[in-house]
């Protein structure tokens, strides 16, 4: 009976922790999901289509891109490539979190990977990393002291962050995003909203994605070149593939800058190494010259003494 109570307490506490961790994401997705649903209605999508896309596609940036690009009569091929390019970051998210899923079954791993987003990735990575560091410290302490923990069974059971909790955070976020999109879609069928207001939400979400990156020179170059590329395309009348062309131009510019910054430090290190070697040679030459002078002086002195 005590074991069952401990397990129930453990499950309830873990679900509560997952809900608390997901609260900031829930608030953010509610604010962003409603305009996304309104934008989908303005682009000609139905409420059911928006609901299915939110459940299965589940990409905030991508779902903002699709209605905007549909309204500008962008070819389907350009839409697919642009959205796929934006969502390539999901590969990095899954690769970064895979080390925490080593002992997890395939169904749960698949569900977890399929529901990862930018925000849930940040929350779960922080929880996983914090738990891993604490476990390592505790094991090190126990190995040194050889003393068992005095914690209660409940406290021992609820410690840590599990894949189940992480998946719960993902599913709560997914459910919130879907409901917010459906709410926005229904509101879009009942009321008229300015399309510019809903479209700006796409700009704001990309600004958020930009500031989530580590600020480095290649990142800044990519953002600037991409923005200039999109503006030039629109000026030239290429509104359809503008986002795709700008994104590719930004990536290429960032890669070039990154490769240049990697080679420059190596050249500097080599030049510094050469300078050090030259200084050493100069010092050695001076020492040898001084030694020679001292030897000559000693020989001359001894010659004088003999005379």
C-alpha cells in the first residue's frame, strides 16, 4: 500500500512539475496561436485544415509562413522549400536531446521527437541538464562518503526530470497551440481583422527566433544579408521566392564569414609563433656575441699579464 501511494504521489508530482514548466510556453502559444488562426482564414484555409495543420505540421514559424506566402501567390514548390529550410533547426534540437533518451522505448522517443519545438526544447534541455549535473554530483559524493541517502521514498522518487515529463511538456504545448489556432480561425470567420496585424505576428516570431541565437558575427551577417535579400527581391518584383532567396543568401554569407574567421586566428597564431622564434634567434645571437667578446677580453688580459 505504501509503495502504491508513493507511486501515485510520484506520478502526480511529476505531472504537476511538467505543467508548471509548460506554463510560460502555454501563455506564449496562446498569444501567437490566435493570430496564426486568423491569418489562415484570411489566406483561404478552413477551420478543419488549420486544426489538422496545427496537430500534424506543428511549426509556429512554418504556419505563419504558409498563409503569408499563399496570399502572395507563391508557388507551392517555393513554399515547401522555404518552410523546410526554416524547420531544419529541428534536426539540431533532436540531436541535442537524443543523449537523454538512451534508455527510452521507441514509441515514446518518436512521440517526444515529433512534438519538440523551440520553446519546449529550451525548457526540457535546461531540466535534463540540471538533473544530470545533480545526479553526477550525488554519485560522486556517495562514492566518497559511502553513506546511503537519508531521503524519504517520496523525495527520492520525485527527483529528476524524465522523458515522460518532457513529453508531457511537449503535448501540453501542442494542445495549447492547436486550441489557440482553432480559436483564432473561428474568430476569423465571425469577425474581420486587418491582415497587416496578423501578418506582423510572423515578423515578430522571426525576430524572437533571431534573438534566441547566440550573438556572433556570422549570425549578425546572416540576419543583415537575409533582410537585404528579401527587400531587394520585393523591389525587383520577386515577392514569391523572396524569403527563400534571402534565407539562402544569409546562410551563404554566414558560412563565408565563419570560414574566414576560423582561418584568420590560425594565421595570427602562426605569425606570432614566427615572431617568437625570431626573437629567440636574436637573443641567442646576442648572447653568443657577448660570450665571444668576453672570451676575447679574457685572452687579451692574460696576454698582458704575461708581458
